[in-house]
């Protein structure tokens, strides 16, 4: 499966996007979704700079009947944006993703 993620950056930087190839592995107590860059999978949108270095994973591990832990790790090169600035945006992504996932699970 494939996915795309877009990120907005402040002026004077152009917005970035990343295209991922994702693989899901399921075991009895764990779901691992790993991803690698697939920059050439879809054509470039001229409104974005395509990031060509990215990889990581999301790991969901069952820890009890009604509980689990979630681990995420990623590495991205933001194509010309200083690392300190990119990290501000990269750290927000997983936090927002988890808040949205929790809301869906809770039916909100």
C-alpha cells in the first residue's frame, strides 16, 4: 500500500511532500507498519518539493485485554529546510495522528 503526506512550512520555504510504500506485518500481539520512501510512485505536484529520504515504522503492541502501547520512529531529510525547523513539524505529526486515532477508537 502507498501513502502521501504533505507538510506546510513557513515563508520563505516551499511546502514538502513525502510518498511512502507501507508494509503491514501482523502477529498475535503486534501490528507493525513500516514505511520507506517511494518518491517516484506518483508524479510530483509542482506546489511541493518532494522529500526523497524517509523511512520509519509504527508498532502497536497489545499489553493487556484492553490496552496497548504504540511506538513510532522515523527518519526524514527535509530537502533544504534546517533540521531544527523541520523537527518542530515532524514531532507534531505523530502526536496529531495519535489524537485522531484515539478519537476514532472512542467514536468521537
